C-alpha cells in the first residue's frame, strides 16, 4: 500500500513537472516571437510576427514534443508550405472568401501530405493568408517569410532549448 502511494506521488510530481516545463516552453516561445515584433517596431520596422496559428504550434512543440507533427521537418515544412499555398490561393481566387478559405486549407493539407510535413497549425496559417485582412494581403508572398518562417524558426530555437532541459525529454526525435 505504501509502495503504491509512493508510486502515485512520484507520477503526480513528474506530471506537474512536465506540465510546468510545457507551460514554460509555450510562454517563452510566444514571448520570443512577440518580443521580436516589439523590438523591431521600436527600431521603426513595423512587421507583425505573431499570428494565430503559432498558438497551436506552441501547444504541439512544447506540450507534445515527441509527436511527429512537432518535429522540425513538420513544423518548418508545414508552416512555410501552407503560407505559400494560402497566399497563392488568395491571389488566384480572392472572392468568394468562403471558397478561397476552403481551398487554401484543403490545398495546404494536400501539400503537407505529399511532402510528409503535416503540421496541423499549417491549416490555420493558410487560412490566415486568406482571412487575415489587408495587412496580411499586402505582404503577398512575404507572408511566408515574415512572419511565418521567422516565427517558426524562433519557436524551433526555443523548443530546442526548453525541450532538452530535463533528461526525460529529447527534442527533436528526428530532423528530416
């Protein structure tokens, strides 16, 4: 009975430590991308780096670092390819918006499947290229570079740091 209670206590402590580490990763990853945007704005470079899909990316990278969708190939390939697809779809088919949105997400999924780079937040990245408004549309294909590629690399750097702090975690499991 005492042995079981001790085992449960150890498991509970490990769970809380893993959750705390995941929280730290999400916080640092989002803060790093946000601060980059803020720092550049202070120097006269008005560029948005935080996009909605990065919230979901953060949950995957820091909360589930061992799943295939969190690996660098999937993160970078899924985000970048989806951004390019989203921009291409919007430029080819800006109206009706509902059709452009459906086309962007479905085409980004197909490209991610073909390239074995499925990263579910990539669907949102493609959708943002269509629904993001004038500020996103004005970027054109630069959207794929800034904010998407730059933000994904910043989040990857944080993942490499935070996910390798404890010996119980190893990230990435594979690069490509």
